[in-house]
């Protein structure tokens, strides 16, 4: 099965696009019109120093980077490369004023390969993409305490950086976040030695198609949990993690992989899928009563895999539909598209989509990992008229 076929299911645009007018997050009470939508004549100009929206939580954010090697498993896509390697960005609540420079968004080579794969007609220099300003700091001292762990997986062909805005916001709200890159499944992954691994399955998917990719990711994600919560953890600040409160989520095939991981790994207490086709079906028996959030664009109301999954979920569940969103609206991709000069297509402006995604993802994990009541999950809210809530 060609990659273009799976992308037709998981990504509606070369890079989903919408306008960006400022770097700060839009309040949830703001209307889409007030959120900075570009005129119909074309996208608003964005400077080379474009920034992600500021995290909304009370904490400063630190970031570490881990290189994890699964010596018990050969790489499933390039066996000649040896053991499976993963790159993981760790975001965590940090002490204010500590740390070195702002964490880089992605490497220049990752940006170059992303543009070549997803926006081949763009003339923007890769440094414009890699230079997007983040809000996390490297070397920041961790805030005292133990926090829930959230593991996030990006969409097919996209690097982990495209979920940076969400990861930083969740860390600022009091979560440790592990943002995982799955090498050879995205445009490019840079290793600590400077080598950048290209995509090996973007042009031709392996036998079994996207279901095989989702199943492989589930193994990756369980391995990440092993290395973060085992007896000899790979992360220097692993003491911050409360292993009894683990959540997982992802965009597109990363969301499908979340459900597949939960079906096999009881350590994941709550999961969510952002607009991803459930290529690997949830078992008929459900997910052991654990909560699951389905957050999608309007098109998901016609996705048979969502209807099937909804019927099989046997615990707390919600199906949220965001009017005006497209497949990329739950990620940083619209900002990158704007920088690449791709015309606007999603009716929902980037910052509004980012604000809604942050608010509802945080509400879900707050309720199920922190025990905090979040009534916006139980019905429509006048502050978020774009979001419809389907209840059991």
C-alpha cells in the first residue's frame, strides 16, 4: 500500500494550513473571528521568528532529550540499522528562571526533510521552520513533586516537534510529557551524533499497511514506559514521574497507536486520539474500563472506525468534534504551513484550534489522572461553541 493512500486517510492537506497573527494563546472565550484569521485574499505574513503560543499553565517548562535504544528489537523498517532507536523529548514543570537557552524546535536537517516531503514547492529556508520559538528551556531545574506522565506520539510522516505546542502547555499545567519520535516513519529524525535518519516507509508502507505501523508504535511506546518507569530509568529526573498515573495520546496514527498500546499495556490509565483513523481495531472486549477521549474534525463523523471504536469502548468516553478544524488543527502544523507560504484552508484559525486542543486534552487528563472535575467534558459550553460533545 502506498504512503499516499494512508495519508489520504490521515492527512487532508500537504500541510494543513491556517493563519497566524500573534504568538500568544487565544482565550477560550474568543470567537474565531477575533482569533486572528487572515483575510480571504491570502495568508497573513509571518516573520522568521514566529513563536508557538505561550503555555497557559502556572509553571515554567524544562526540556531534556533522550536517545533510547531497544537492544532486544531490531528496527522494523530498516533491519540493517540494528536495534530500534527512539528520540524522546521530555517536558517537565521547572523552577522559574532556571535553564539555559530556549529549547530548539527541531534541527535544520529535520526541517529540510520535512519541507521536501510535505511541501516540496515551498521556497522558505529550513532555518525558518527549525527556528520557530519555543517556551521550554534546556537544563532547567525540575520543580519539586511527582507528576502524572503523558506519552505523546505524532502523526505519520511528521516529526515529534509538531506536537511541541501541546507538550509545552501540558508540562506547564503540571505534567511530565514524553514526546516520542518513531524513526524511519517521519520525514527525518536527528540522532545525538548528528545523523538524521530519513523516512523509509513514506513512499511504500510495509505489508499490513497502517495497522502494521500502529502495532509497531505500540511496541515503541511500551518500551518508552519501560525506560522511564523501570528500576533503572533512562531519564535523570525520573523521580518526578508518578507511575500510577500514566496517560497517552497522539495525533493521527499516533492516536491509533495509543489505543493499540492500551489494549496491550495496562500501565496506561487513560488515552486519547486526535483525529486519527483507528487502523488497529480496539478489541471487542474494550480497554478494561479505562477512559478514552476521541477528539476530531467534522470528517470523523463519517469514519466507520470511529463508530466501531465508540461502540467498543467500555469505560468513560467522550467524542468531541471541533467545527472548522481539519486534520492538522490539533498540532503545530498550521503554523509551519503558514511559514511555508501554503494558502489558508481550515476555517478555524491556528491559535483557536491550538487553544481548544490544549484546553480539552488537559481537561481530560486532569479529570482522569488528577481527579479534578472538568464539566466542559459533559456537554456544550458557551465558551467553546465550536466543540460538540457526544456522550455515551
